[in-house]
């Protein structure tokens, strides 16, 4: 048997994120992406898989209007702050912004050239802006209410602007403005036929028919030759959007086939258009006879009801370019993509894709089918949404509950049918067939909200439900047929009052012999099926139990509680075997993985944790949710994880243990090869290559050694410059990070300053400031650099003082020659200047000096004979030399003064 490999890491793949909270949106010309308002930010969403390409941060005010330029390069937005912004989608930066309206901008449109932007506001004004210069080129007043829609004529030669509004009372108008003459501020035509707010305007493909729709349940066709009303189409529903059908589109081709097979409409050249509105159905109309050519039989939208009682199905629709069909937007933030086909002499409208912009709070989820390609979600809605994991589009919706769905479970029956069972706040349980998306069974009997439900694991012929009425019920699925047209009434085989408080979770044992229930009363109970006889009660948690699950291999149960702990209990005696602590808030789900050897948990702290049962160790912790993680699903075969919570985000988790191990081995192998290459470069004295390799290997210590060695060599600048010129912005950012660390240490500061100097010599400041986070890095360099330079300045000043002292000492005590008269030469340099002027010899000067000394120390007469006097002088000279023999060569300053005074004295006597 293959050895069991424990998981060490999961990789998170954001699968479903909220991107649309209602309001304005804009679709690209090719339909590849959608720009959506999401609160105060703007999301750019890929229409293929609902992934968010990028996010534009707003100004903390709700977005009210969006528009794209014809080439999809510029985005125009406005919010309740009245600030109009122009975004460059290539750089995702705001290139221009201004204010012009006195109230919020409610609608905007760009002309065919992309140079003009029209805005309509709550201040009843219509303004036209020059996009490049950012000034108002046209200013129009006249509407009596909020301007709800604006549109340029699609033909650039016809310089017309249309605007619609609700003028109050029973009057709503469409006004036509001539933008060719900026000085003309009055409208050239007032189209008055609506009695309620004008919600949509459009121009036919030939450019001579204007269509206007309103909530007064009519669509009016206007002749742009004379601005007269050509036709009024009664729709019997409040119309939110009208879209003309262009020739050559799939819709037009299907309609052509329909007209060719219908004698009544054969050869008709009428204008065809699509309307959507409060009923949530798509209808196709012909202006010839004002007849409805096609009406959707069943709505794909769950109709919402406003506080005033009005229904809201579709809120907008757009005919997509590139023959991609029709896009409709619902009141509950869904994007529905439709295609029209002519099959078997009938028009059929097919829903090709459903993107959900906002899921609210995800409370439960499960994988559907053996292949686990679908994921069923229970959110704060009455429906269950089933998503295709490949495209993350909502494949179908299960509608039938009258209150919020709280829990669900899935299984594959013995006959191979994919079944889904749901429990709701309406006190009922429902059984669904995922293939037919129909309800095949309903169970009534609980007196409270059904908060927990679970299928049998082996026979798959029953399921168990737990409710806030404290009871546990076992429901039989006998009698279910494949061709049911109406749901049957499910019957409860057993009922037991299981707990004192709400039941939060139930689980069935792998062999269908036991069922476990966890309750808010802080206990978990195990019951024997099918009669629900009590087996054991697990007591020990200090808060309510949110989740229970049987081990797939052992006779034990894992429980997750509001006391922040996870516990494993023995079924035999009800003892607690292990306790896992680590979550900082309530643990909401805990499930076994890796054949029962590991546990995955999630909690109210937004964390997902992976535990190893044997060692009680938390292997990994993931923080990819911003709020409580209520839902956790584990694939039965692939053990793929899915998590969802209060942040309306669904994340998929892939086991990356093997991939991480392989990647680590590959990196280690590459590191060995690169290390050998580095050593070869050092042995060849190729410092440029060595620096580059050390940087690639992310070895800052080796890089420091290389730079330090280069600092001591000639031509170091050339080596460093050649290595640094190959660096990009990301490499430079990392280099600045290394330099900042080196600069903190006095022993390494000279290397960091040397490299920093070369960087600023090579790269201009304009490039350096573009590096992400360079400001923070340079701020960390400045204080230490100032300290280093201050220390160097102090050392330089100290060297000046030393030079001054040494120079002073050399002036006071110059060097003496190693001669017999070395003590007398300094005196000669200072005192004998007058004698040299008189031409006296050195020998005479010495004799005179010694004679003066003899006068002070001897009392003999001057008139002795010459020979005796000469002998006496020689004796005194010898004695003087003996007294000085024990003294240093360099006498003190005081002694030199005394000698000088003694030498000056005979000069004065001679004078």
C-alpha cells in the first residue's frame, strides 16, 4: 500500500469575488471585459471567467456613472462627490479630473471620436466636455428634472446629442441638442410623449430613428428627419432598457429566418428592438405593426420587490459587439448573456452565461457530482446557486424556498443522479435533481429553521436534518422516480428531541450506522440509526458547537466550538482524545482530510488552518478572508478545498505539497549550479559576472564581500558599473534594501556608500523615483549616512590638530646634527645673527661664550698670562659638557631660554 503523504501547504486560488454592487457599468466594444461599480471602487472584470483584472480606487463616495471611450483606452467615472475622472486603462492611473455639476452626475456618454464627453446630472444640466483639455465646451439647460440618460448620435457627421429626464408630474421629455454650434444653448427639438421617467434611448442602425423607453410602459419611435413620433409600442411593463438589433448580428439572422417562415412578416423592413424591464423577461419587437415577435417563456431572474411594491427584474441591457449576443443586468447584481437561435422553426433564447456580481454572505457550500466540477452555494438568498468551477459562471439556480437557505448537502444516488438537499429558514427541507434543476421532494415537519442537513454516506437513501426546534429528523428518499413532474412529500422515518438549544450541525457515519449532532447547548450527541437511539454524549466544550464530523477511518468524532478549540472524541466512551488550540475566535468548521490524519478548520477570525492529528501541530495558517469563514467544503476524491464567508468571497485551495517540494528541489539544484558558476567567475576574476550571479542567488553576504573586494582594487568603478547597468527596477529595489542593511553597521558603511554612489552615477533620478518603495528605503539610509559622515568629519578635524601639533614641535625643536657641538648649533641659529653680520668666526664666538661663563664662576684675575687663561677655558668647557651628558638631545624650552640669556650677556658686555 502506498505510504500516506501528509499535506504541508495549500495554494489559494480566488475563485469568486464580489465585483458589482449595482448601479452603473460599461462594456468594452469587443465584450471582453466589463467595468462595474463596486461600492466606492471600480472593478474591471473579465467577462469570460468573472475574474477581476484590476481595481480602481475611488474617492470614498459611491460611483454614479461610468463610460468607456470607443477604443476602450479611457474610462470616465463620477461619484456622489461630483468629481469627473478620466482613467488611462493601460496604466490604471487617473490622468485628469474636474468638477462641473452642482449635483451628482447620473449618466455620461462618449462620442464616436472619443474627444467629447457628455454628462447629465441631478442638477438638471447637460454638459459637454473636451476630454483632452478638460473644459466645458457646451452647456445646456432646460430639463425639469434629473437627467437620466444621454447619448451622442452614433454617426459623427450628425452632431446631435440626446438627453432624457423625468421632468416631474406626468411629463418626461427627450431633448435634442445641436453640438455643432457651441453658442446655441437651446434644444432643437423636444420629444414629449412619455408620462414617466425616460430610462433608455437608442438610435437605429440607419441613424434616422430614435427609440425612447420609459417606466410608463411604452417605447416610442421618433423620426429624426422632422422629430415626429412614428410609432408608440405598448409593452405593459416598466421598460428599463431598449436595444436596436443591427443587421448581420446573430439576433438579426435568426429574425430573418423567422420572417422568411412567417408570411405575415416576410420582406418587412421594420425596425427590430429588444426590451427588458421589471418582469425579468426578454422580448423582441417589430416596429411594423408594433407587435412582439418573441417573448421569453420563463424568467431567469428572481423578481425582487421594492419597498413600494414595484417589481424589479432587469435593470439594463446592452447588445454586445463582435456578434456576442445580448447582455442583461438584473436587480440582484447578475449579468446574463443570451443568444438567439432559430431551431425547428422556433425562436429560442438561450442563457449562455451567468456572472454573479455579489453573493452576500456565504453560509454553506458543497461540491456537486463525482467529478466535482460544480460548487453549490447557499447564501443569504432563497435560492441555491451552482457554479461551474472552470468558468466560475453560475450554471443554474435552484429556486423554491420562500426564506433564506441555511444549509445544504450533495450526493450521487445509487442510480447515478446528482442530488442536492437544502434546509431553509422556512422550516422545510427540499431535495433537488441537479441535472433537471427541479425540486423532486419537499419535507415539511420542522417547527423551526432547518440549520443542519446531511446525506447518508453508504446507501444514500436517506438524509438527516437538524433544526432550531431542537429536534433531529431522518427523512426517507424511497419512491423517488426519474420522471417526476412535481415534487413529492418526503416522510420522516424517525424523530428525536436531541438537544436543549438550536442544532447547528449533523453528520452521518461512513457506514450509515450512526449520526452525530452538534448544538448550541455545548454538547454533541451520537445516535444510532435508523431509530435515533442515544449512544454517547460529548461534554467539555465551553461554548456552542458549530461543526461535527466523523473520522473516515477511526471510531471518533471531531467537533469545532465557539470556545476557539477543536476536539476529537472517542465514540466508545465519550472521552476527549485531543484538543487543538490556535484560533483566536470561534471555530465554525472542522473537517478530516488525508484519510483522517489531518484536519482543516476555519473560523470567525477569518483564518483557515491545517492540523496534523498525531502531533497536535498546526501545519499552516492562511489568511485570505476578511471576515468570518462560515463554509468549508472538501472534495471527496481530489480533496480540493473551498471556503466562503461573510466577505462574499469564495476561495479554492489546491494541495501544493508535491509542487512545493519539487520547486524547492529545483531551486536547490539551480542554486548549486549557480554557486559553482559563481566560484568559477571569482577564480577568473570576472567580478561583473560574479556580482550578477550573487544577486540572482539572493546572497547579500557574498555580494557584500565582492563589493568590498572591488573597493580595494583599481578600476573597481568599471566592474561595478557594468554589473549595475543590467539591473531593472525590481533588482534595484532589492539592492537598495541590501545597501540600507549594510549602512547600519560602521564596518560596512564604506561599501554601502561606494555602491550607492555608483548607483546614483549610473541611473538618473527620474528612473530611481519610479522604483516601488524607494522613498522608504532612502529614508532609512539618510540618518545612518549622516552619522557616518559626521564621524568622518570629526576624524578629519582631529588629523588637522595633529598636523598643527607636529608642525609646532618641529619649529620649536628642529633636528640636530650628530656632531661634537650639537648642543650649540640651535643657540647659534637664534643668537648669533649680529655676530655673523660683523664677520666673526664660529670659534671666536664659542670662546667668547665660554669666557662669559668663566666670569660668573671664577674669581681669578683677568690679568693672568694667556696660557693659563686658555687652559682654564678648556677645563670649564669640559666640565660643562659633563653636566650636559646625562640630558636629552632635545632640551626643554625653559633651558633653551636660560642658555640664550647666558649667551646674550657677553654680547652686552662687549657692547
